């Protein structure tokens, strides 16, 4: 119960008696004395409190600085179910929007994207609004996890990836395709192909990566694939690890392309910051 002093200061009831003896002291003095008495008592009776608070603060800070990262490959963090995989991915790659659909719901969304994006140019803010609209639509957020057949991964302004699971609700990916976030239409599905060359080439590479993941470790194929995909958020920013350039003219294709190949063989590096990127001609994978 707080005590209101004649001069308007509010102090805790516990100090009422002590303060009564210091009636002549100013409000500032009383507060200082009260605080000192409290701190002394605390130090005397609860000496461990101060250190603990400091430790907690410290833990909190380092926890923020060090983002939780899935130690892919060494199996420290067990991911068995689809919801565990998606939840961990969401924490690791917060700027990638993950949505899940039944197969039919996805077809409807893909077609609706076409009508929403009939402009040639979609500015990023509009793109994000469209995404939010999609999120609000019933069915896209309430897909029961055992009926999830399609996973959509969207990094605004960079890519939209469609991953298909077979059977629905399993952790077995059976197809993957990359698209531009501004594309829409019935061809947007895991076995479809983007109209843009850059995404066609990434999708071709992704097919190989998927087959590789399934062949080396079927139970982890989905987590490895999703993390490998997430690395493509630097598709238009990361320089080629061999020629150190962003764009390279591919003479056989007569196309200027960024590094579309990201290695998938060194599983330990997937999801790490040291992931490499290569142009088609600079890659050790043949084009
Ligand atoms: Zn290169």
C-alpha cells in the first residue's frame, strides 16, 4: 500500500516508519535514503540476486546476437516432423515467408496471383500487400499439417519457390521450382517452369539438388532442401565464388545471368554464411 507524503511524493509502505523519523528531510533525500536502505538490505539478504540479473541480461544479449542456426548435417538438432522443420526454418530465416497449402488450394492461389499481378511492374510494397492478402485468405493459413502438399517460400523481390510433398503431410519432397515473386498463373507449381531464364536455370539446378538430397539422406532431404533454397535469397547480390563478378554473359545462351548454381554436395555448409555461388560456366557442375 503506497503512502502519499504531504509534499505529494509516493513511497512504498515498507519505508513509512523510517520516513516518519526523517520528516524534515526533503523528498529527494528521503527517496535516496529509501533506495540506499533497500539496496543494502537486498545485498545483505540476497547477495546472489545482482549477479543473476546480470547473467540473465548477458544471456539475453548473446541470444539475440547469435541467431539460432540449424547445424545441418551433424544432426544435433533433431527435426522429425513437418511442423518442426517449418518452425525451425521460420526462426532461422525470418524474412522468408513460409505458407502451406493443400494441392487444390495452391492451384487456386497460383491462378489468383495471375489476376493480381497483371501489371508488368509490381513494386515491392504492393508485392508485400499482395502477400498479406494471400495470408488472410482462409485455407492458406489453416491447412492441417497432415494435409500439407505444397510449401510456398517467398522472399519478397527475390523469389517464390514451390515445393511439393508426396504424400501430403509427409517430409518427402518430390518436386521443386523457382519463380519470380511477380509471376502468377496455373503454371506456378512444383513441376512448372518460370518464364524467366534466371529462374529456369535455378530450377534445373534445384532438381539435381533435390535428387541428391533424397539419395544421400531421405529422412533429412526436406530440411536440407529448404535450407539450400533459403540461401538463394542472395541470388541477385552474391558474387560468383570463382570470377568474383555478379553478372556474366553466358555466350552459349546469349544471356546475362547472376550465379545460379549453389553447391549442394557439401551438406555441412548448407545454411551457413560460407555457402558458395557460381555462374553456370564457372561451376564444377556441368551446365
Ligand atoms: Zn563466375
